[in-house]
C-alpha cells in the first residue's frame, strides 16, 4: 500500500489544455498523467508524472508522451 507520492512536473508545449493532452495520452497512448491544474498550476503547459512507477514503465510512458507532443 502506497501512502505518499513522488512526482515530476514536466513543461510541455501548449497544444491545447493540459487536461485535453492528458486525455489524449490516455486514449491514444495508454499513458496516465495528471494535468497541471490538479496541482494548482495557473497556466497550461504542465503535466505531472508519478516517480513511483517501475523504471521501465516510466521510460516507456515518457517515450510515448514525447511521440504525441512532437
């Protein structure tokens, strides 16, 4: 059971809302991230990723994220 978290905030290109990008990542790439507004970022261009993910899964998720935003 996990009782805490460890996160990284990524600055991403503003291609729309962070929420739309998070939904696209989930639907198109099977990658789960949080949009910045979940953590009170006022502007678009922020995604929050968990660092308690298995390293290989994290790496693959970031590769997929990069493919979507490039």
